[in-house]
C-alpha cells in the first residue's frame, strides 16, 4: 500500500502500545474489527475519515496526531 498508509498505521500502533492496549481492545473501543485494526497498523488498508475519528477517540487523542509522521516530527 502507500507510504501514507504505512506511516499512519505505525502511528496507530505507537499510540495503542503507549496505552498498553491490545489490537482487540482498541477494536472494541473504536467499534471496529480486530483484523481491520491489524490491517491498518500494517499499512494494508486505506482508512476513512469516520474510522480515523473512531480510532483517535478510542485512543483519547486528537485526530491530527495520527498524521504526525516521523519525518514531520524531525523536520519541525
């Protein structure tokens, strides 16, 4: 899949692990399927804005944080 899907998925995983959540628990909190969360984290899915909102809400973060990729963080 695309670079943005990979980078987005890495951020979902990073925030999920920071909160000690399993993929199953994040899926439950966001009302999505566990395999869908897995696919997102592996960069295998292009995700809708509605589902971005659900995941961010479940992680208790603002949506934009899922788009702050490593290269963005390092360059300003």
